[in-house]
């Protein structure tokens, strides 16, 4: 679940870096992205190595479906 949120945050950050036209925002966004990659690289590499050694696709699918159902419940609750 945390990996999905981190991935979503990373994708949103990349999207805003590309969409915002100002040079200052692009520079700050790239610096922030590099900081996040540097800060979380050990944790990401550990999780990738663990997944390669012991893939659990059923568990990932369960987390994805649970995440999407939680988001759907939040959206439907606000409507």
C-alpha cells in the first residue's frame, strides 16, 4: 500500500514538473525528485530484491484492489 502511494506521489511530482512551465519550478522539482530518489533508494532496492527473490503477485493484486476500493469508497462518500 505504501509503495502504491509513493509511486502515485512520484508520478504526480513528475507530472507537475513537466506541466509547470516556469524554470524555477522545474529546477526545484528536479532537485526534490533527486532527493527523494536518493533518500529512498536503499528501501526501494531492498523491496525490489525481496520481490525478485520471492514474487507475490497475488498479494500485490490484493493490495491494488483494496487500494482502489478504498479510493472508490472515499469518492462515493463525498458525492
